[in-house]
């Protein structure tokens, strides 16, 4: 029997996720209370437009446009508004009023996370954010709690469902990027303005959060290297499949030994398209699903897979945080501060060790391959494999062939310098494409 008083829950935002959270909380309140050890009373839902149609429907008596007044009566505040403001201001008000806060706002955490966590620590409050990365997939708690005693070395993540849907459709149906994006928009995977997704911005925000957790270091958003999928062509995707790879937009977070400083480490966080071997677990992540592949020294390889978006799926993660917050109230004691005290330095992408697949259009004449190989050697880059297509051209003077070169591991700086040199050499008509190879 529950003896603790009812906990008052304020919900900020009544969109697709907010409406689902409200509905589940009202429908399954008794069951959630039995898990939490206290009743969970939804005291109101703050929205911008009180007359908007919502699915599921939110009881009208709970709707308000006065978010500040709602906060002051709450034990737990759930922020699902999105954006930086007024979400940041309202969360700070909630924390300073003594409330715990639950948020799914990855942009806010990636931009102002340090400020929010510091504010929560000062007053003994707790900030929960399982829903901010990869929707319903439990990844925040495993990194923050389960792996806190281990040393995470690397994370490879497919953390944006829109781009994964687009690239998967290009791979499986032969659609161009534009055609796949149109279908994604029609099905609701992509927003009317898809820039945040296809430009890699959404994935970069999530990479900053994951890297901060995994390496116990504050990782600012502007330190995350970012490339989107806008330059990925159908020809690249088809060539990747033929070579035994699939193209994925990856968020990659690594703990890297600093060159020239044995035993000293830094953190790299980056987002870019990459070739993933067909035998790697991430290659089998289809449609709009997400997956996070974690490598740790003691635990080994771990895979977290599932729906990365969707109102009810994200609501699942929010309600998990709500039960955790309620349990903390029942047990008592201050919130647990974020573990970001390792203070590892951020490393530029030039420090990263990776592989490239470089596709070249070259002059079809004797000695070209030897000249290209000499150029790679001059930059300290070893070639793992080379394939050559049949030459094309109208006559002997303009005939070209295609070389596809896969390198061994080298620093990003050396590989980038090699590509720049290839662009300048007379035997290379053009550098057709450059893709990094991950997961080997």
C-alpha cells in the first residue's frame, strides 16, 4: 500500500510526445504509482495554443498557457517543448524551485547542459534525460550507471532515424537521396525542413551528450565534427554494396591516446557518413530505427537497438525517468551529480585514426597506378586494396578509368593530405568520392 503523499507532475509541452505522456500517465497512473512508491498526479499541461487539436486528447481542465505558474506547484517537471528558449529558462526555474526535471530536449542539453547540471547540483535536484538520445532505447542509464565502473573506449551510433531511413531506402530500393527524402517526408520521418536531420545537426547534438557521458568529460557541441548526408550519391551507395559495405550516418565518440604523450588521452566526437561492413551489427539497422554500439574494456561489445523516435516510443523513456524521479523523492536524499570531472581534452578530427575509401577517375595510361601508390606512400598511408574499372572515353586521348582504393588505418590528417595531393596530380582527372570506413 502506498503511504507516501502524491507527487505533483507538471508537463511542459503538449505535442506528439507530451500528449502521449499525459495519456499514459492518466491511463496507467495506478500501475506507475505502484512502481514508484508514490501517486503521480498530473496537475497541468502547459502549451502555447490551448485550442490546438491533440492526439491523444488531453483533458481541457489540465491545459494552461501559464508555464511558470504550473512549475511552482510541482514536485517533478517534464519538459517536452523542444528548442532552447523558453525551455532553458523554465527548466532553471523548476530546478531553483526544488523540482526534479525530466527532459527529452537534446538541443538544449548539448548547448546548455553544463549550466543545467550545475544548477541541479547546487540545489540537490536531479535532471533526467533518457529520452534525449535514441528515443525508447535505454542508453543514457547504461552509460551513466551500468558502465560507470568500466572504461568505455568507443561508441558507434546510428542516432538519427530520418537519415537512416533515407540511406536504407537508397540501398534497398535504388532511390536517389532526393527521392528517398520525399518518401521520408510523406511518411512523417522527415520534417518539412529536414536540415537538422540530413545536415547532421541532430546527430551531432546526440554525439555531444553520449561522449560527455561515456568519457566523464564535458563535450561542447561546437567541438563535435559534423558532416551530413547531402553529398551522398546513389552511385556511392551502390558501389558500397558491391564492395561489401553499407553507408550509414554515424555518431562516433572515441577515447584516443594523444600522439606523442603515452598514457594521456583525449576525446573525439564526430558525425559523418561512413562505410560499415555488411557483417557488422550496425549494417543490419534498417528503416527509421536507431542503434548504439558501445565498446568497453571490461564489458566488451554492447549493442542497444530499437525505435529512435515516435511519440509513444519517446514517451516510454520519459515515463521511465518519471518513475525514477518519484522513487528518489520517496527514498529521499539529494540528486546524483553528473560525472564530468575527468576533464579530458577535446581532440580535433585530424587526430582520429581511421580508414578511407577513395574513388578516383584517372587517366588511362601506363604508370598511373604506380604514381598514385607513390603518392600514398609519400604521405605515410598504406593501401589495403585497389580495384579498377574498365576505361571509358571517346578516344585514346580522353580515356579514363576508375580506381577504388581502400586504405589501412592512418590519421585523418595524413589521409586528408593524401586526398589533397591526389586532387593536384596530373594523372587524376577527379576525386569522385571519399568515405571513411568504420567498424572493421
